[in-house]
C-alpha cells in the first residue's frame, strides 16, 4: 500500500482539495456548454419542423397522384395504345425501307444488264411540200416544228 501514515493521508486530502479549488477557479462558469446546448436545441427544433413540413407535402402529393391516376386511368390505356401503334408503324417503315432497297438494287441490276427497250425513232418524210408555203409572219406556238418531218 502507498499510504501508511496519517501524514501521507493528510497530504493526499490537501492535494485533492487544491486540485478541486484550481479546477473551480479555472472553470469558465458553464457559458460554453450552455450556448452549445441552446444552439443544438434550436437546430433540432428547426429540423423537426422541416421534417414535418416535408411529410405533410409528401402526403398531399401522394393524395394528388392517386386522384390524378383515378381521373386519368383511361388516358393511361390510350397512351399504351398509341405506343403500340407507334411500334407497329416503325416496324412497317422498316419493312418498306427494306423493300425500297430491294427494288433499287433490282433496278440497278436491270439497268446495267440490258439496253433500254424503247429508243428514239424519227419518221423522215422527204416528200416535197405541195402547196405549203412559209410566210415570215406565221407565228407558231413555241415548241411546234415548222416542217412536217416530226410526228
């Protein structure tokens, strides 16, 4: 044991009392923890108020959502129908594009493999004009030949 005599016990008591008095003298009086506690209390109250407001807004939004879904339940099915029609139209457009590509390839193949069936033909009539005469004042509409060589 550390302490055997009465003097040692008295010295221990004096040291404890001196430490207690020094601690009281150096203590700020509790202002610091009181201000921290007040700030924490105010922050908690503000947070609790904000949480209750958000819960109330969430409840209102949930009720409004349910109401809108009930009112517009028919339009939801209409949207699904329109989406199906869009998918069918897209599929049809892809099929038509494929068909156009096939026809284009076929036209290119046919154009490169054979000569055209129709060619320009003129009928030449070298017979002299009988009583026809050409007068400078004759005005034919544009695009009309003056001789009778074209049919």
